[in-house]
């Protein structure tokens, strides 16, 4: 079955574009007319033929950004609430999507729905774009007849997740750039600048101050073993990345991250906020608690937290509450466990989880702000100690010589 690109005019006079799988070009025209879309026949062409051939370029990361999925979800919810059929909604959204990969995905989902599949089942075929959380919430919405409400709730959840992720990235970019620049400048000084001073000082024929001699020795070692150092750094990075891809290595690194000063507390608060928001959204959407915990564990973002959630899920099957195994894990803060226990007792677990998420998202905001404020003096101190120390060490012999001549 070929894929055709089409252009048509809606009953309101809007120009629509999209892609459609069909046996022939005439089948595309007939299907468009059945959907009350007037096709522009001369612009209906088979994809991949002649000048219409699609050139695929390599992409870095996911070809579909989460923000694009958020916009799609919000618009889809609005259309469903307005009473439009699912197939027509998908057709319109595919036509107005700029991302080719996402447009193709939406078109494929639409074709599956037209063929008799449920919307959730069609989404599950594209896990890289629509994750388990998304497809399971849609399934709950379809069963309960509240798909528009679920999609609106899902869009709100994803918007908060994107906002939280961007804040964490923003907090890390500044110090990472400063440290990288400091390492680069230090390397240039050690390899190119300090050897010039070393030759000059050697001509003095005098003993050098200890700091100056240390920096010169460090420069000599750096130059002599430069490629060994570069290879060692690359090997260390590759080793960490390889270990992170294994179950035990991932768990060990995540456990170490949780115990880091300053950053460990921020990572834990972020994980708790994500856990509470995800579980609360799933429970309030009607997803069974065992399925909700399974999905929440996979989206926790930290193996230690995921392990606690998996243990909690296993304990629930044995008749325990959610709060009991969470308390025993000693991963989640006591306040979180107590609030979950209260939510279970009063029958308002979803509302309590949303309150926990709101609280810890505010805590993450404060932690990021404090971290940014703390980083500024730490970075200045770091640069002053490293770069300033190198410069002063090189000028000490000159100062000493000036004092002798004076």
C-alpha cells in the first residue's frame, strides 16, 4: 500500500494537507470526499516518487520533541470536546504538523483507528513518541468515555514535566559551561603559556619558589602525557556510560547521585515530584493502582526510587498499603509517606498526591534558585583559585627578581 500526499479544502474553506495510505490515487480522492474534504487532485502525489522523494537527515535524540506532543494533546482534547470524530481530528492535526516524523506517526495512528483499532492500541505501536503513561491514560479515557478530560489532564501533566525538566537543565548548564571553560583555559596555560615562562626562569639560574616549581612540573607532566590524559578521560566517560546502561551500574550511579552534597537533595526532590505527579494523574484518570505503579516506576528517572516503587507494588499484591513499603524503603521523605497514608485512609489518594507534587515542585524551584545563587560565588572562587593561582605562581619569580634588583 502506497503513501500519498494530499491537499484539500475543508467545508469552512481552510486549506488542509496530509498523508494517507491507499492502494490508488483515486482511493485517496474518494476517502477525502467521504470526509467532506474537497481534494485538489493535481496536488495528490505518491510519496517517494520523483521530486516528492523525502530526504531523511540524521537526527540527534528523539525526532519528536515532548513540547510537540504537548501541543498535539492540547489541540486534540479541544477538538474531541467540540464533538469532532477521532479520525478527522487526527487528519487535521497531521496536516498542520511541521515535523515530518511526527506527521507520519499521526497519519499511521489515524489509519489504524480507521481500520478498527482503538486509539490507545494505535498509540502503543509508537512507544518512542507516546510512552506507556500516555497510552494507558488514553485507554482509561476511552473506557470511561471521558477522553477529552483525560487528554486535557495529560497535557497539563506533560507541560509541568517539561517545565520541571527545563528548570533542572537550566540550573546545570551555567556551572557546567564555566567549569568546561576553566578546564580549557587551564589546559592552554599548561601546554602553551607556562613552558615559555619555564624557559625564561631557567635562564635565571636561581631556585624557583615552590608554587612556581609545582606549576612547571605539572605543565611538564601534562605535555609529556597529554594523549594519555585525553585517552584516560575518554575511557572514563565511556566506562561510566557503559556502566549506566547495565542494571547494576545504573543502580550504583543513581545511588551515588542521591548522596551527592547539594545535588543529591535536588535529585531526590525532583524524583518525588515526578513520582507524585505521575501516580496522582494516573489514579485520578482511572488507571488501576498496580498498573499505575508499574508505569510510575518506569518513569521515575532514578533506579533507587524505581526499586522502592517496584517493592511497593509487590507489597500491595500481598495486601499491604502503599505507605507501608514506602516507609520501609527509607528513600521517600517521611512527610510524603505520611501524606500518602492519610490519602489512602480518607479515600483521596489522587488529591493528596497532587498536593505532594505541588509542594515538591515548589521545593525544586527553591532548590534551583538557591543552587544558582550558591554557584556564582563557588564559580568565582574556583576560577580565582585555579586560574589566579597559575598566574600568580608564574609571576612570583619576577617579583622576587624585582625585589633583588631593587
